[in-house]
């Protein structure tokens, strides 16, 4: 067994909060640079230049990429040989978020009750934590802060199996077009197909973690990703929803077996500042 200290997790998460807020991952930067080269509209090119300038300022001056520093969403794989010296992983992660959002002066955006008592918790907790157990002696933690603008444009439909590929394409493309400029395009489009209602939504969000533009391992779904991306980008929504050639940087699809009577499809969008950070303990 491998013993990992509670404080080691807390401290790692605290640092990840600051890093994710200020450092745009290299794959996202590369996608933005490629988008700038391909974009034909002058307004669109100007937006891409601003995105890249903003990323450089955030990196060098240690300022958040966006004022909305997001809901702290974690994807964690915990090896079956890992134990903590005290407490639980969830407790350690929330302590880290609490510390990190204060330490790095990040905006606290979480309210304690969604409907009746919408009072700010003032420390950005509780986090959303997806925790899986895997083989091994490692604890792999990924933080993907999720802003409200893009999250509010999420969509879910329980398609009839008979709607098939065309139904999936129409739903995803229309979801992105209808979102317009709200999710701060160009977006990364996460799609979950199959499973159940809640699992499709989980897959759509997890799909956003894939290296930007890396196709699905299944050639059928890779072809579907390419078709959807092409149709999104000919829509003319463009950067910030103000017209242009690049409405999305990538479409990533995850899929799972489902009930023979169902075909759930979920869409989760990430803005052009697709923030994430990770650590392995």
C-alpha cells in the first residue's frame, strides 16, 4: 500500500487552482494559434490576437485568464493501493480549493443553495468531484474550472435510437449555434453519447479534457467529430458570436453502451480559455 498525506493532496490542489486560473495549457494555445492562421475575417483575427495576448498577460503577471474563475470540477483516479494518512480525498480536495481560491485571490462563485438560499460560500466550495478507483498506487488529479457562461449553454436530449447519426449531428450543431456568443466562442465542444441521462452529461464534460483536436480512438466517432466540427464552423457564428469562420476549435465525443430503447446525447461547451491543471501523487 502507498500512504499519501492528506496535506499533500490539499497543497497540490491549492497550487492547481492558481495554475489553472493563470496558465493556458499548451494544446489550447496551439489551437488558438492555428485558429488565428485559418480565420479569414478581420474581426475574428483580432479576437484571436486578443485571446493570445490575454493568455500571455495571465501567464507572466499571474492574473486569472478570466474574471469567472469557475466552479472547481475534478476528475480523480485513485489507485486501489492508495490510502490517506487521515481523512478522505474529497475532504482534502475541498480544503485545497478553499485554500487555493483565497491564496490566489480567485473569484468565489459558489452559492450554498441553488434555489432558496443563494448565499455565497465565500471559498468556492464545495467542489464537484468525479472519483474513480483504478489499479495502481497513484492518485491522478485533474482540475477543470468551469465558468458559468459556457456551462449555462449545456444541452441534453434523450434521442430516439431511430434518429441515428443525423439526429446526433443536428442536435449538437444546433446546440452550438443556439448558444451564439454566450459561451465565448471559439469553443471546444464536448459530446457524450450513450449510457444514461447523467452519464452522458458526465462524458460530455470529461471529453473536454482530451488534447484539443485529438480525434476519437474509434474511427467512426472520429469521422463524426469531423463532420460536426465542419458544420459548426460553416454556421458563421464565429469568435465571440460576432461572425467568422471559427466557431469551435474541436469536437470531442465520448461514448458508452446504452439501453436498447434509448440514445442519450449531451453537449458541454468550454470557452476558448479551456483551463485545466493536473498532478500525479
